[in-house]
C-alpha cells in the first residue's frame, strides 16, 4: 500500500503537457455532441475530455485530460505516444477534419511541477508551484495550443515567402512568370493566414476564466510573454502586410500584362480588317 501511495504522489507531483496541431479547424460541437453534451461551444471556448469520457479510449484515465481547440490544436496531459494515437484515431471516427498522421510536425511541450518546499517559478519549459490549481491546467493548455498553432502559421508563411522570392527573382530578369491562377492561390493563402491569426487562433485574446480569476490572468500574461505570443504575432502581421503589398504589385503587373495583350489583339484585329478591306478594294473588282 505504501508503494501505491508513493506512486500516486509521484503522479500528482508532475503534469506533462504536449500540444500538437492536427488540422486548420476542428468541429468541437460535433465531438461534444458525441460525448453527450448539447451545449453549443463558442469559437473562443475549448472542449475538455477527461474521466469517463476517456474510458474505452485509453486504458489508464487517472490524471489524464485532452483539451481540444477550434483552431486545430489539441493538448494532452500526461499521455504517452501510443495513448495520444489512440485518442486521435478515435476522434477521427467522429470528426473527419482531423488529419490522419503518425508523426507530429508541430509540437510544443510544458510541465507543471508541484513542490511545497520550493519557491514558485515560471520558466520557458516548466513551472513550479506549491499547490496546483484547476485554472493552471486551463491556462497552460490554452497558451500551448496558441503557440503551436502559431508555429504552423509561421511555417506556412515561410513557404509562401519562398514562392514569392522565386517570382521576384524572375522579375529581376524582366519576366513575370506567375499565372493568374497561382496569383489567386497566393492571395487566398495570405488572407487565410490573416484570418487564422486574428479570428481563429485569437492570439491576443484572453480566456474567459481570466476575467474573474486574478491568478489565471497573471499566469496567462506571464506565459504569453514567455512564449512571445504578442511579439510573434506582430512579426507575422508585418510579414502578412508585406506579402499583401507584394501580391498587389504582382496583380498590377499582371493586369498591365493583360492590358498590353488586349491592346495588341485590338491592333492585330484592326490590321486584319484593313488588310481585308484593301483586298476587297483591289482584288474583288
């Protein structure tokens, strides 16, 4: 019995968080209804799976939680890799928007250590607290979810920048090789990034719990600074604005190119008409 008590104490003394991105968007209401809840979740809310909701999905459910967010992030508390895959495979049967994967490209981790004999501290990859509070799970999960979603957006924007750099290099040679279709896709991608960072991920918005819980508000502010969410958001915003300016230039050049082609087409048609008129004047008498 003493060994069991010691093991439970060790479990309680540490909570490990692993955040991953599985898609651009997750239908939380569909998953919530599957688990027996008819309450409609707002866009800024998240869904928590724990206790009996995890029964039948993973073998051990004690001290385990799953936080799901509308913008595609999922945070696992105290899960091993095979348990994470069990949950993902189960959720895929409910929500088709969850991607099928065995590897996680965008991952962020954190840890909460409970130590009554140590000073409370918040670091980049772990925090130490004398006594655990419910809101700490919620806040850490929320910040991790936002951070890992932001990481995906950063990577996607870098890929678009690489594509645009290739077009710019061609412009130096006097060539505008981008097609109207590719230009439209680039514009759509940039607008999607803007929508994701502002509307979907809501990087700078505080969770509802922070409005009536001072401890939650302070923890959110500290973690937001540690994970540099505001700074990363500003850098993203500047990149998106720059991309939009470049796309606007490309659109202007493409429009000018189409205008020039149209002018040449009109000139050629006029020339053909003149030739036909001359032919009729001199050879059809």
